[in-house]
C-alpha cells in the first residue's frame, strides 16, 4: 500500500528565509505527487503537482518541488518565505484502484513564520 | 469553471443525533467524489469515494455512511453520532483519474 511521510510536524522560519518541507513516499509504481496548502479552517488548495517529465516543478505562490526517484522524495521549497505562507502543508501521492483514483496524504507540516 | 460547495461550515450536534453533510459540484459531469476526515495531527483520512451514482466505496469501517443520489451530489450521514466523530470533514472531487483533487471548504463537526 502507498504511504506518505512528512517527518516534520512543525517548522518555524523567519520571514525572508528559505524553506524546505520534506516528503517521502512509498509506492510501487511511478507516483503522481502533489503538495497542498491549508489555511486554518479552510479547505485544501493545490500548490503544485508532478505527473511526469521535468522533475523540478513550479507551483503557485513561488513554491517549487523536486521529484527524486532514488530517494522517494518530493520536497517542497521556497527561496524566501512571506508571513502569508504560514499554514499547514500536505504532501500527497495518488494511485488508481478499483476504478477510482485516490489520494493518500501525509500528516502535514505546520509552518510558522516569524516576522 | 468548476466549483464545489460543502455545507454547513460548522455544526455542533449532541451524541446520538443524526448527521447529514452535503456536497455538490458544479461545472463538470461524472466526477469522482470523496469524503475525507481530518483530525488534528493525523492528516486526512479517506472515508468514502464514489465513481458514479449509487456507487460508493468505504475505506474504513465506522459509524458513517455516504450516498450519491445524483451525479454531482455526495452526502455523508450518520444515524447516531459518537463523540469520536468530531472532526473536520472535507469533500473533494476529481475528474476520472490522474488529476488533482479539488476540495470544498470543509465542515467543522463537534459532537457534544
């Protein structure tokens, strides 16, 4: 079965500093990978996705992520964090099964930003 | 464009009472529909998914059920709520396969 691990439960960074959120997955085939962001009390918004091709993908809000098959990782990065980036971030892997298509999520990383 | 509506946004219900959360999608046809529950520190747990009308798959045994009476309507129900049913419930949809999921704004359910 597929699984997603986000090893950091909570990260605090200063505004303007760089950011890297880690994500490791376990999946037998080529994965479809996603990063979502959730503000408190809100739904999830897609930041970026990887299906195939270039392993460095660009997303919204200045985020990027790199797929590394050898490390089974899909880490999210941003060169300079803004206070508005404070939120919870979820990595997800998708698979197809039983005629449907499902996402498995990590447990999330909460990002705090110090002014 | 496609939109997803989920309501109510907040709900407080006594133990043993029934539950009905509704989710509708606009602007697309034959979507795959999903109900997730989010508990603090535990990520998102897939509860149900549906690939078509009256076609529901349950991922975990629980006190909840789901129904899809129309193509773009997905309902989460319970006959008798438990304290452990408290949480943040999210509805989502995808196109048939291999695309990202789009989420509703969620329902905060508190069972008292």
